[in-house]
C-alpha cells in the first residue's frame, strides 16, 4: 500500500536533507518492491496551526473511562466537560433521544489548571491572531454565516440542525437521536488563519452518559482487544475509535459527523455512496506498531522536519523490514491537527491527494493492525503518524 502525508503550505528550513516528496509503494512482497516518486499536491493543505491541551473533554469522576455501560444523568447531577479550543467538532459522550430536553450551562467561574492557558482569562478561548481572547459568544467583529467567529455551537450526530449556545444557560429540545457534538464557529475555508488556545467549561443536565461500546450505537463494533494496554483518555485511542467507526459503517459515519460547515465534494459523495454497503474489520492497536510510529514521530518533531524518510535516511519499507516484517503496510502523516475526529475526517476526505492514498490506507481490507502517535511539532504545531499493517 501507499504512504501518504499532508504537508502545510509553508515550508520551513529543514535540519536534514531528507526528502519530503510523497512515495507510493506497492508492496506485495517484502523482498520485491516497485517505487515510484511523485510530487503530491498535499502542499496545498489549508489546515491551521492549532493548540489544545491533553484532554478534549473531562469525564465525570464517578464514571470509569473503560466502562461499557450506559449511565443515566440524573437531573440533579450535571455532568461537567472542558471544551478545548480546537478546529472541528468534539464529541461529548452524552446521548439524547428525539424530543428529549437537555440543559447546557456555560460555567463562567470555571478555573483552568492548564499551564499553557494561563495567559488567557478563565473560561475564555482565542482563535485569531492579534485579537483578545473571547468568551462563549465569540468575536463580535468577525462573523461566519452571520454568527460570531469563535462562538460555541452544538449539533446532534445524525442531524444537520445547529444550536447556538448564546446564553449562559440553554434549554434545548433535541431534534434527533444521537450524541452531542460541540465546536467553535469557524470558516472552513480559512483554517490557516486560526491559532486555537484556551477552553470553555460547560455542564450538561439530561440525556444518557455513554462510554465505549455504547458510543458505537448501531455501528456494532466490539470493544478493542489487542496486545497493548489502552489509555482510553489518549487522543491516539480516540483516533482509532473514529477510524473504526468509519471502516465499520461509512454511510452512518458521514451522516453523524459531517454537518453544514463541512465542504463536501462530489467525488467524496460518490465514494460514500459506492461504499455504503461495505464493512471492514476494526483495526487493533499493536505495541510494535505504536513503537514504530512513535520513533518516526519523535524523529520528525525533534529534528524539525517532515516526511516519510527519517533523518537516518531510512524510508518506510526499511523501517518495517528492520522492526516489523509483514506483507502489507502503509503510513499516513497529518500535520497541524490534534483533534481526533477532525484528523479522521481529513484522512477520509483526503482532499489534497489525487490518488486518495490516506483514504486507501484507512479502508484497505488487508490492514488489521495499527500504531498511532500524536506529538507537538516545533514548526507544524502537531504531527500525527499512523502506520498500518496486515
């Protein structure tokens, strides 16, 4: 399978002479390979720099992160979540029924413990350079679709309706059954303008608190089993979570996670239609592949470079031959993004690769094992390395 990466528009000075040109490798035998070099159009990628902290959301302390049951939120027990400033939607593990009432409250007195957000006032975030931090109402002088940039919005998976959380306390009657998706109002055509920082704290009364298997409603995916202990709070786990959802039921994934703010091409719609009946096996985390992804990710970040060729001159095939021999393997690298759902949506759409090699990696039937590593990059803000194997 091929290897693919998304490289931002700007190109920094590199500390090494490693080439960044994308390579598509057809590896049908570990001893025989054909290599073709091409310059991918991924340099046109429009992902912005983004900054968040270690967690996308804060889970209630009385609920185990590896629980497989659904717990009901009693009306007198609100659930608290921290919504980090990020590009793309954050899924809150609260499921609601159609016509159910829920109360979402902005916790204005929330104090953050995140050292990286200390420069911001409590419960504020920022997205625009040279602009002061704003609260949940966003920037009054910058708008997208007549709503302030940075204003906190919500929708329910499977429903296109957008709820504007424009009050400290919002009573919402759900228009659809699904999970809550919360995000900042941003222009999808201008992501590179944004530098997200800070967070907004909310509490939710109503709905059901769902974890793990129950978040897979109607996806029919079992909880992950593998040879590596899972950190359910890690972003790498959440990336795997959404990758398996897409592989299992691409039509439902599209209906759940693509809303009015997403730019959908005709080619992507045709792919969804043509693959709506296919189900792929879920990917499993593999310790050796995690180590392989981590070493390459650390190499790229520590040496301020990018690409599939390491600073030691080894390409993907050589790294696999030295550490993890297999028949099929591939690699995808994404920069500037640390939102797990947004990473998977961009792998899926693969806008800037003519041959859709990121998408091919994600949906290749022979891939069953995966290793994922996401780290901060000194130039590209973030670097996510995903390696696949049979």
